[in-house]
C-alpha cells in the first residue's frame, strides 16, 4: 500500500512548492507533479502515469479538489476510476476522504459543492480572458492574438551556440533557460537563418 501525491498548477509561471511541501508532510511516498491546465484530462501526462501504477489499497492525496479536476464530470470520473482500483482519495485542504465501497452523503455533497466552485472559477477566468481579448481587439489596432514572437536576444544566441557542443541538460543548467525554451529558440533560429 503506497501513499501517492498529485500536485498541479496551470502554467509554467506558477509554483508547485507549497503543494509539494504539504504532500511530503502528509506522508506521500511518491509525488506526481505537472504544470498543465486542469481543463483537459488527455494532456495531463503525470496524472495518467499515476493512474497506471495505482493498486488496491493505495491512497492518493491531493491538496485541493481543483488541483485534480476543474469540472465536476472529470472529478467524478477520476474518483470512480480510483475506486474501481480500490484506491482511497484524500483532498487535504478540503478535509474530504473518499474510500472505495463506502458511501458518505456529506462528503459527496461537499465534493459537488467544491467541484462546482472550481468549475465556476474556471468559467470566470475564461470569460474574463475573452472579454479582455475583445476589448484589446476593439481598442488596439496593433493587437495580435497569441504569444508574441520571441526575440533572439544575445542570451538566447549564446545558448544556441552552446548547444553545438553541449547537451540540452548542460546548457539548461549553465544558462538557466528551460529545455523546452531551448528547443523552441533553436527551432526559431534555424527557421530565421534559412
């Protein structure tokens, strides 16, 4: 019987540190973590990895409900999947525990309420984002949707030069630029010099 932890934030700019500390302090032996939106289950690689190793008698701990799922259907599906495997699910901050083959009407009510708030919060974020884009399109003639094209500054150009003789891991350690950014700037550089 293993105690697993699952931690998630939505973007690379957010930090997992607080969640990881709570999970470690709660006795989690193995912690799966990712920086990925909670709205799309099929893109959450670490969640799938964890689901594939779970066995009867294991426990999965998550700090809050919205870290596991941002919609009630996804939340229920995940808990059902874990219960089919005879796995207990614990939401630490919400003080909710869902054990397989055990029905708790109060816990189910709280799950639905907190899940609804998580879904509502996600919908508000989407609405505000769309309103902001619409406002910018209307008031800014130079508005372009999406991420602005990255400028290959001297730091990036130096990193590209280092990649000729070093691995992505080494260059990442030496420059503080993530591997994914190194891959993108190398691709951009190759496209620009064609």
